[in-house]
C-alpha cells in the first residue's frame, strides 16, 4: 500500500539547493529554510525556520506579490538523529527530518512541526536551502499527518502541486533573464504572471496546461521563447 | 533450436499406437497427446525465438544510442547540448537527473562551469534518444517522455530512462509492447502495490486542484 509516510533513499533527494547554491532568483516556496528567523509564539529566539505555508497559498490576491505573512516551523539541530533515514522518516512522524541540511556530512536538523508561527515575510533571514518538489511533498505529507493522522501517498501531493512546482522553476528562469537586462523584479514577476495567465487562441492558458504532465515541455518552450524575445 | 522430430521419441509421445494383428491402429487418446505435445513444443520454440529476437533488438537499440550519443558529443559541447535539451522543453531537474548532478551544477554549466566527459556523453545520449523517438513519429519527445505510460500510475518513459531502461523506452516509442503493464513490471515488480492509493486529485469548486478520498 502506497499511502504511507515516504522514506527517501538519500538526503540528496530532498534538496534542490543548499548554501551558496541557493538562487536569489527563485521565488520563495514551501520548504524553504531561512536562517536567524524569530517565530512569534515560539520560544528560544531567532533560529533556523522552514516555510510550512502551502505552496499554493504563498501569494496575495493578485497571485504575484508574496503574502505579508507566512507560517514557519522552527528548525533545530538533531545530533541524536536515528541511525537510518528509514527509522527517522517512518517512526518520527511529528517532525520533518532535514538530514545534511547544510551539505553532506554537515550534521542533521529537524523541523519541529509542533513549533509553528506566523512570520512577517520582511522579517525572514537569509535563505539557506530550498527543497526539491519531492522534499516538499514529503513535508506536505507530514504536515497533513501531523494535523489529522491521515496518511496519503506523497505521489498524490506531487500530482496536486506539480504545476506550482513547475511554475516556480519557470519564474526563476524568467527573473534571472530579466535581471540580466535590468528589469525591476516586481515588474518582471507581474509580466510573467500575465504571460502565463493570458488567453490563447485555440488552446487553454499556459498556467492551466501546466497541470498536464505531457504539456509541461510545451509550456517551457513557450516561456523560453518569450524570455528570448523580451530579454535578449 | 529444438527439433520437432525429436518430440516423437519423447516419453510423452512414445508408444502412441495400438497393434491390431499386423495392422497398427493409432490410439485416439495417444494421437491427441502427441498433437498437444507438438503444439506445446512449438509454443516453447516460438517463445524462445521471440525472447532471442527481443534481446537482439535491445542490443541494437543500445548500440544505436551509443552511436547517436557519440555523434552528438563530437559535434556539440555541454552548453550546446543543454540548449538543445532546453529547446525540446526538458526541465532542468530532469537534465540534472540525466547527468547525475544537482540542478545548480547544471545551471553553472550553462555559463561555462567545468564538467566531466562522462556528463557530456550522458547529455548527448539523451539528445540522441530524442532524435530516435522522433523517428517513431512522436513529434514532441520531451512531452512524450513526461507522459505516464498508464493512466493513474505516475511512471513515465523518463522514469524508465533514468532507471537505465532505455531499450524499454524505445520499445514503448516504437509501439512494440502490446501490454504496457509488462513495462511497468520490468520497471518495478511491485508497481501495483507501490502506486496504489485511496486518494485522488480533483478540481475543487474554487477551480484549484485538491485531494480527496476516492469514491467507491
């Protein structure tokens, strides 16, 4: 049966980027880990913290601007982490394990899903890690399990959020290219949102097409072509 | 190859006639058994031949991909191969998985980071695979590679490729597999159990995708 807590084979599967590899062009997303962030209602002062707000719920009503507040959970060192990932991920459902958070062999951390608060986005510290979509779906799975004791396959979460993950990748490309030619970031984000949401002749909006796995390469090609024409 | 005539002298077929005076009368039961044994033998032979032919075809597929990869690598460096895969619509995450590196590493390659010849070959092989897939009249190889092989099972040709089963990718592309479940079985013998879920994704009343228990 697949509706069980997911166990990764290795810590590398969890992270898209860590440390200096984290791209400033990437939009903030669920599973991002920030340094020196105080979480109201959580004792202990500023600490590492991970965004738990759902990936679909991080923007304001316009769908572009980052929400004024996000939910974050405290991240703590876990020197006494279980010996194997299987033991850690399977038998510690109340936490989100973050092995090798600062790089391979640099020590283990854990997100305390019981220590969550609402943080002003302007108060977030330096971003030190971004999770892979796979890692984000594991986080979503554990949040749902923590709050409801329901176990749902992480593949279902992947299917549900795949379009959002894809959009985050495309925004990153768009912002990186636009910054090279000096376009203001806020303007570029709005332009991207409009491009993805505009009506198209004889086909659905690109944002809707992202929901279909086989159409994603087509959308990537359209975005790539648009980037090439807007930011040569 | 087994000789059909040999079947006549097997323990299964020996002594299939009854003697009536000096005239040998075939026993209806024994004759039936003989025909059954012959058909079974023929089936075994054909199965073995089909298995041999599949193995040979798979060897040729791998050789063809070797050839195409070499051609790509001889003509293009890594940034050009990345651009080719990008033009086809590959995601950076898939390209990173193909090359066996992280996404940030691939992004650095675009602007001239260092890479090993092995990585270059892996990218060339993926580019060559796309050309081969197109040969089977699939106009958008990248889109095809990301489309699940069977509805409701999230295994794609790209998953097969990343698992090193490139010959099966070409089998599917060339429509040589009548039962796609066999492909899934080759990818993961426990796929039925592994990908079974009691939940489904649906479009909620607000137009957003959501999750709910499957209706029975």
